[in-house]
C-alpha cells in the first residue's frame, strides 16, 4: 500500500472474490453463477436504439426495475430500491442502519463481505457462532440491541431458516433493523417478503445474479417498508445516484417479467443439485441440506485443500476457505448436468482411483 493510505483502513482485509481464471478453460463451479443464459426477453430488450442511448444518464430512481419487482412481490414501487448488485444494497443498509453507537451482528460462518463492510464503515461487529451442524440458533439473535444481518439460505452452508424463525428474530429486536439477505432464496427456500407488511424493521435483499442469470450485469434490490427504502435512497443519493446503468435496467425489468423462464431454470438447478448431492453422498461425502444453487460438502478420506487442488488440476474450480471450522469443506456451485457429471467423475478418480 502507499504511504498515503489512511491508518484507519491499513488493517482492512478486503473481500476475496472467487477465482476468475483467464489462462485456461475450467469447469467453473466456484462463484455460484447460473449455468443458463439470461432470459431471451431480456436479450431482446437490448436494441440498437437502447445501446445508442448510453450517451444519456440512467434513471436515478431505477423505476422500471422497482416497478417490475414490486409487481411480482405484491409491493409498491416506493418499497423497492435497485442497486449495483445486491452487495451495494447491503452496503447501503449497513451504512444507513449502523454506526459507532449501533453495531451489527451476523453468524461467524456466512457471507464474507459482512465483516469487511463492518470494518470499512467502522461498525462494531458481533460474530455469533453457528451450532456444530452449522445451524443458526434463533435464540442467539433475540434482544441483541444492534442491526442483524442473516443470509437465508446461508452461504456457504446453504442452510435455511423458516419465515416463522425469522419472525422470532424480528419480534425480539423491535428497535433494530433485521436484514435478510436472500441471494439464494429462489432455489428451494421460502422468502420473507410476505412479512414486510407486518414488520417495519424488516429489510429483504435479493439479486438478479443467481436465479436470473445476470451476475455480469450487476443488479440487486432491497425491499421493505417505504421509510426504510427512503433511508437507503438517502444514502444512495449521497454517494452514487446513477448507480445502475441503462442497459442493466432494461435487462432487469425484462428478466423479472419472464416468470416462465425463471421457473424453468431454477427448477432445473434444483434437480441437478439433488443429483449432485446423491452422487457425492455415494462417494462418502457429508453434506448440509442446501437450499441454494450450490452444495456444501466434505469427505473424511482426504483434506479439503487436497481435494480442491486435485480438482483444479483436472480443470474444475470449486471454493474453499482456510477458516478452521470449514477448512475441509468445499462449496460447489451447480452447473449444467454435464458439468456435474464431470465433477462426479473427477471426485471418483480422486477418492477411489
């Protein structure tokens, strides 16, 4: 780092994204991207005229996306805010609802960006250990006196809480915002969006990256009561008012309206996930009950790092971390059936060859 970097951020450990290789072709199962292309209706929306309109600023209200999201979820447009990926919505939420006097709480094993934002924004953070089976104990989150962030399904474990369990946390923290990060909710979990009308302290964040195949377009959205969304917009307009580009807004609105394509893709990913889980179990892997577009697995036959490296040598990328509690676990994104068959074959070679 340079000598000009601030002392406050010198100790910051940035979030580490999944590897994006350029030197060779891999079967890429490490970043939870969709194996399917975007909705054909979204692609059709990218006309030449729209591309030429890039000379103009995008709509700072992102109204086309907010209206499409609101219509699908039974909300009003003023209850939705679009962001440059769900990461931006989450960052804005922590900036809006946390500070030096109001900290944040989240599990010790969860999305790695939460502690990074806490450090970046100088927010006191409380990491609450998951149980031995990686489940979140609801009672640990009652009466905390701070903002709460819960990924549901959780990453990297894929485990879920029911809306009733989230309700217990909402009721137990009436004076604090509870942020439910539903990046993976479309693969078999139940959304908490229906609770928005009953709890003013609930903010739900979702993304177009996973179930709607728009990871590269960078589009996410937050949903809550109008007052919470107004708070987020106050932060947004103080930092980056034109936060979503024109083409991404077009893609997002068209994609959200294509319910048939969305349903077909998510159904296929769930079916492929279950096939993958069965194959890994046959090989002796232990797996969590993932409701996301990935599986979380380990084998006692070989250290996780060794399995990871041998898969990479065979042209297959998965994700692992050095954190002691999960060092032997691998998070494996669900690709096409052909991708997962190749994974199963490679795993068989590694463990039984």
